[in-house]
């Protein structure tokens, strides 16, 4: 399971939910049900836009030292 952010233009809200990579969330109603929030006055069929999120660096080390970030020396890495 991964965290995903979805934006609804109809109400200018961004909501974060956790779901599997194979799942898709297309409407405000689906998102509200998945997130356990009230849909409010926004139509349940209002479309969503999936936002790109920042990945969380993961390492295989549990030594307590400052391990190299998971992105290594890639051009997008802030640790370069």
C-alpha cells in the first residue's frame, strides 16, 4: 500500500489516501469513501486529479548511522 494525494477542482481540496498500486480513484465520492471523510456539498461524481508526491527515501540499514539516501547520486536527489 502506498500514499497518494488527489486534488478535486470542484472544492479546491487535496486529500491523501492509502491504497494499492493497482487501484484507481476517479471521483470525489470514491475518494471520500476511501478516506472516511464527509463529501460535503461537492457532487460525488466530481473528477479528481492524482498529484505527484515526493518519494520517501528508504534504506536497508538499521545501524543508526546516516546511510546514503535511496536515490543515490541521481540528478533529482537533493543529497548530491
